């Protein structure tokens, strides 16, 4: 069964109270920005963050980057990276940003981090994220919980992804261009993991079935996601008119994952527009 939605947030089932963890490859950062923008435009107070690291220049559209002073374990002390003189001694300062009183930008969303090293924001520790968020007034939180070095397909080694236990949703992002790419270091992140799980020869082209196997394998990423998180797959880089392989992949995922994955969304962050969503039978 398939349905079309006007926004990605609607297609993924994101609503007030959601803490959304993004993992995989193929456009996690653009997905974070898109979800943050859509939910903010719906009137929600939105925070974005990471449990990994993100490049500062990827956050240019955010209202501000707010850094937690981890010497204050209460989570009360933050500072603005862009306005070094601005320091908050209470969570009410961040609440002002959530209410739209911060620096103007195209997206009324603040990004939370721990520190800045060179050109990257170091993310918040996953074990503290729930505690920190409990002190802030927010409606939706979007978390980049994985790194893929810009590759469209990722294999997860031991210790990955770094999921915050407070997450309500885990979105596995896949780049549709990965359906045509060969298995090598230029195309995939951690190709040795992919080869071990899928059995594809080095240099052989990956196809929708191989990538579905990667996700649903008994040692794959699906088994690393806590059972109380809703799991959704999002196929990015699949613009309208070029979704045939993504549709086959969606159907394969739903067939293999049983009740663990109930929906697969297909769209394109660059193009925007409608997002087609494939639903498990019975939904």
C-alpha cells in the first residue's frame, strides 16, 4: 500500500513529542534540516543536535549554535557560538530562542552541541541527551546519530550508531544513488562491513535487494535499534519520475522486516515536493 504526503515529516510520522534519530547515509544532514524546517513551519518549537560530529558550514541556516558547558552537569549553562558574548545561565535563555527571540535566520531552529573543534561541532553525549532535553521546552527534536563521510550507503560496525535512548523514532536514511554504485570505499562507508553481511564481491554493483539485506540482516543495523523506537526507512535522492528502484527496495524492506518496519518513505531533499510512502499491509 502506498500514499503520498506533502511533507517529509508527515510521511515519517513525526509529531509533537517526537525525538527523531537519523542514521545511515545518503543525506542525513539535509534530512535533519528539512525535518527541522517543516516542523518549525508547523508552529512547533524545534531543536536539532547530534551525537556524532557535524560540520559548522552545514548549520549555516540554523538560528544559532548553542554549546553546553559540560562543567555544569545540571544542563543550565549554555553559550552562543555565533555571539561569543552571549551566555545563558538558565534554560530560560534557550527557551527564548525556541520562542523565536534569537538571531534571525531562514530556519527558526537552534542547534545544540558540546564544543567546536576546528570546523566541526562536537555532539552531545547520548547518555545525557534525555536529561538535558528534560530541562528545555520543546516540541520536536531532530538528532543526527551517525556519520557516513558523505557516502550514500553505510555499514555499521560495533558501537554504531550512537542512538540516544530518549529517541522515539529512528530513521534509517539511504541514498537512492547507492542502488547503482559499486561496493568500494569511494561509494560506501565501511564497505568491509557491507561485504561481510551482504556477500557482494568487491567492486560489484549494489542493488535494492542487497541494500535491503544489509538493513535486515540478523547482524545488521536493525538489530541495534532499541525495540521501543519506531523504525522508519527514508530513501533520499529519488525524485519524482525516478523512483522505480526505490519502490522495489521499499517493498523488499517491508517484506523482510516483518512488523519492525511499518513504512518506507521515498523522496528527494533537493527537489522537495511530495513524498511517497509505502506502508506495510494492514496499516
